[in-house]
C-alpha cells in the first residue's frame, strides 16, 4: 500500500461511501441467503450484481484518479505517474 493520500471533495466521499454501503448491504443479503439455504442460481445472480457494483465503483474512483491525482502530478512534471497508471491498468485486466 502507498504512503500517498488523496484529498477528495465531500461529494465524492459521499458518493463512494454510499456505494460502499450498498455493496456491504448486498453482501450481507447474500450471506443471509446462504444461511437460509437459498437456491444456488439466486445467490449467483446476487453475486453477479455485487461484482457489477464493485466494478462500477472502481471505474468511478479510477476516473476521479485520472482527472485529479494523475493530472495534478503530470502538471507538476511527475512523469513517473505514468508507470503507476500502467501498473494500475494491468491490475484491472
């Protein structure tokens, strides 16, 4: 994990927090489904929904990262940020 920090506007924090809470609720619901022996197909559908929610949140954070963190570093002449971004994209494959 990096020692870097990111200052996020309150509206971005709220959006991220809201989405994380929704994902947490989805996961809790799936755990309950397992505990209640719900049908596998129904659980897999819910897992797919969580996966899509996580990907959507990751894309939102990535977009903010590109337009804020990366852009700021590039404007300051920090071209090493490109290596960070390339590594980040490789993780998304």
